[in-house]
């Protein structure tokens, strides 16, 4: 008998066939937004697996979670899991994020931010716009430098490859302190201080959990090189907002490139910051769009569904979440 797979969001019409292609022989697939309230509850009660973007309130209302009486597995299409309502989801349900699903476009975006900062693209452009043509001063060369990647998983390894192509040495930090990737050094959180001290570029790609919240504070920033580049494509709250603002303001040669912010509107809207970052000349940013390339969502969807397929077949699954990591 086929299992029941519920999709909690409305994928693009071009993506829907992927669900049937990957899971159609094992499961009956229903798209929840297309159902009325009565049918939603009926489907949730009988669901074996839920595929969700991030399991947000827009997808499944907290009041509906109590109807998940038969559920065994939740598969996210996105990698971030810090918004999941862990306290409402029964503990016997297995949760998996889509680790590394957007690794390649994220790595390219990191390179773009690094190069823009290292080569002073924005300050020089603004100067030209003011009618000034000033060739004095120097850009920063990446070749021969050290790039530390904090959160050395799927995204981190893709970033490492692209930074190695620029001639940089790679220091990775992850939970296990191990990797099969060909890099100069890999360590655990205890090695963070060492990595920050020697690095010219530091890329944050770690997820947000109780261990990584405010991982970068005043002490960590002051332990970095005075002219280091700090890139965040992980989660905003991994870096303390006040500490970063104060450090950028007091260290003009230190530069930051931010794609993931502390308080982001769900889609479009105003970005609310506690400090006037955009008055500073040594920061650039983007609106959490590192993964926004035309084929990112089809590829990520397929990867998530292949993980769900492995679950249904009783095989090894990737990205299983440890709830303890998210209990503050």
C-alpha cells in the first residue's frame, strides 16, 4: 500500500512533476494548499511524510500540528531549521533538513561578496559617481591568503573549492572536526580562535542553534585580523549585531559582506536593523538571495525528495536534526 506524502506548500507548476517522478511509485502525493479546511485536516491525520519548505506558520498552522497522528517523517526543502516549532512536533517524528542543497550558488555568491570587498568595488564606484578618479591605495590580493569557513558542511565544501581556485588555503570548522575534503586544516569549535587569528577571509555558513547563536561577539571579532573580510551566508544571529556594528565602526579596514540578516521580512518589506549599518562604508550586503538562481529550487526539491524516498525505503537519510541543538 502506498504511503501518504503531504506537500505543505505550492511549488511552481514546472516543479510538481518532480514529486511524482521521485516518489510516485511509493506514495500518494497531495498538495495541502489546494485543499479546503476539512480535507486539510483529513490529510494531515493520515500523512506518513510531510515535505515542507521550512514548516513555517504559512505552510502549517500551529493549531494543525496536533492532527499529525500518523506522521513519521518531515523533510525540509530548505537547509535552515531554526524556525521549526520543535516543542509542538511529537518527539517520535524524524526531522531532516536539506543540507547543502543550494551549495553551488551560495559559493558563487560568497565569491562575489569577497571580491567586491577585497577589490574595493563599491567605494571606488561611489567615488567615481562623485566625479573623483583616485588610483591611490591598494586592493587586497586573495592568492596565498587563508580562508576560514565556519560551518564546514555541504555549503562549506563548495565554498572551499571556489576559494581554493582563487589560490587560498582553507581552514574549516565543524562539529566533528573531520572532513574528506582536501583542505589545510579542519577543527572543532575549540579551534575557532586559532582559525580567526590567521584568516584573511572568514565565511560563516553554520546553521543557527543554541551552540552557534552569538558565536561571533566582541571577543571573536577583535581576535581577527584588522583588515579581515567577514562574510555571513549562514544565519544573522550567529554574529552578534551590536558587536559587528561597533567593530566595523571602530575598525575601518575590517569589512563585512552580509546576505543573511538578523530580522528579515518574510518576503518583501522593510529590513529592520538595530544599528545604522548602511551609514558605514565598510559593509555590503544582499537580501538573503545567495541561492536565487533559476535552477536552485528544482535541484533542491529533487534532493529533498530523494532523501524522503530513502526514508520510505528504510535507507540511510541525510540531514537528520537533533532537537537538543534547538532547545535554548
